[in-house]
C-alpha cells in the first residue's frame, strides 16, 4: 500500500506528535486551522478526539456480522458500506492517540450515526439480538487493530472495518461482547431504520435508494484516556 512503507515503523508506536506537519504531509493527511486532521475520508476532531467518516446504509433487514465494510468486504452481512480504507482508519486512531490491543486493552468507543437532516442515533439502536430475543444493548467497540502479513494490512485486503460478532484480527474495531454474546445472531431492526424509497417500483429487486450516513467513533469516557493530540 502507498503509505505502508512510511508508517510501518510507527504502526505499534505513537511516540510521534500529531502536529508534525511533515509527517502529516507524508501520509497524505492535513490539519485545518482548528487543529482537526483529515486523513483520506477520516476526520479527527481535536476538541473531543472523535473520528468520523462517510458511508451509506447497505442492509436494511436480515442478519449482519459486520457493522462497517468496504465494497471488497463482507457486504452481504455488513450494515454500512464506506469508501474509507481500513488502514487509514487505523492510522487515524493512532494519530488521535489511541492504543490498540485485545477487547480488554484496546481503546473503546461508542458508535453513532448521523443521517438525514442532522438526525443522530447510537448504532446499536438499529440492531436486535435475535438469540436473546431483545434489542441489542448499547455497548462499545474496541480498537483491536488489524493484523499484517507481508507488509499488507489484512483489514484492507479483506475490506472490513468494524465487526460485531466475528472476533478475528482482520478488522480495526470489534464489538466488546462477552464470549457468550459474541455467538449470538444479530439482525437489523427494520422499523428503526430511516425510510428509503425503492429505486424502481416496477422492479423492487433493484433495491432501495441509497441513504448517506456519517459514522462517528466517540471515545468511551472513563475507559482509556488518549494521548494528547496537539
């Protein structure tokens, strides 16, 4: 990948400063006048260290195992699809000062979705725990970080950014589920989803109109304090 060779030595170490303009330039990132950083389609907000990126609703009903994927990921079971490279999300998290690790050690986040005219919702409100027979409890998603092989980010190769109950290392974030609830089946709460018209009423199989959304990773308070981003 284009920026991998530059950042390989920094991948598991965030001793560098986010304000280093030269480094930001090398990795294709830039800082605005307020100190916010844009890396690809990922936006790091300095004021609250949240990270956001655009996407679109992909599945409106049925079983899902992936919260966010790219088009090369598991789209058949992904709630949201984005054009953001998973590796860039990983680097955005590192630039913002967050540690990665397993479910117990990685930085935890709440995930919210903005859609329509500034409507905002916790993404877990769109999900139903079909095994437990109740709406999914609001939880956190942990920065586990992707594995690498032959200088390739496996999350980018496989195209999955945020998993729900597929606890592998080839992703950037995983839901903080217990070993028991990780085996549960999660489905989309169709009645909670924003309405969308069919693309073609005469041919329903063409699907619904695309609804753009913005995914926001909000650091969970009291879990892990990120390093200072200047």
